[in-house]
């Protein structure tokens, strides 16, 4: 199943240990960027490594699916608009991200946003209990807890909604924990959010 969000809003450096591993300071406010809807693929579809990059990396993340329109929302309203969660891989051409300074090319290639099947959650679901695990060829590379987010999910949605209206079906990628690393053709990468689902994608050459 392939989602068709009007936009995918992503958060950079939302886990301190990941900011450190890439030598970056933590932002004082959420660091936002966009991935294009054309980057979305579903579970089982291939991530295609583009010829332009020699360093494509996985970023396992907790994806939030917005259920109701949010504009200038407070955190409580934002929390109530979380319709579902999904495993998400913010695939990144790290060399191009660094070379460009801004992130549209490095984050925006076709197939660079695998999103798993959304799982609806109850209003009482504790978002802070979430964990995210990323495996490459069965080996765990990342394992993070939402408790370690610098900016929790309701804060992020509220913050974003003061900049751009979040529409039903929009996706928010909430940042990646430490342990990002390379993907090469032939790999199989999995993002799992225990209790929510598993997203598995093979990696192919472009
Ligand atoms: Zn990311």
C-alpha cells in the first residue's frame, strides 16, 4: 500500500545522540525539512540507490499520520489529531546532503521515503512509550525511544501547524535515533516500531 500525503514534514536532529554522531549541535527549535510525496514507496518496494550518490543511508523513524486538519493547534489538539502511526525510513544520500548544504536533493529521490502500513491508535495511547528499531540484513543498527526525542510528537505537530496547515493524510517523520549507516544494493532494510508494525524494503541499484 502506498500513501499519498500532500506533504511529508520531517524533523532533523530530534535525538541528541544522533546529532552528536554526525557532529551537529542540537537545534533550539525543531529543524524542519520536506520530502516530496513522489519519494513514497510501500512495504516490500525497492529503495533505488541513485547513480549520483555514493553514500545512501537509512534513517529509521516513527511516522505520524495526521487525521484531521491542524492549523495553529495547541499540543492537546495536535495530539488528538494523530490518527495512526507508521514505520518510516527517511532514506538519505548523505554525500549529497552535505555537498548541497540544503537537503532537498539528498532527501528527495524517488523511493527515498518508504512508509509502512499505518496502524490506527487510540486517543489514550502513550506516544512516549514508542520505540523504533532499524535492521540491515537482520542486524540491528538503530534502536531509539520516543522518550529521547528533544521535541515530543504533540509539540512537533503543534509547532508545524503554526507554519503550515497539516492536512488529513499528511505524514510527519519525527527524526532518527543514532546508528545511521550505509545501504547498498542487495541489502534488505527493516524499520520496526514494536506494537505498530514492520516495514521491509530491498535496496536496488539505480
Ligand atoms: Zn530523518
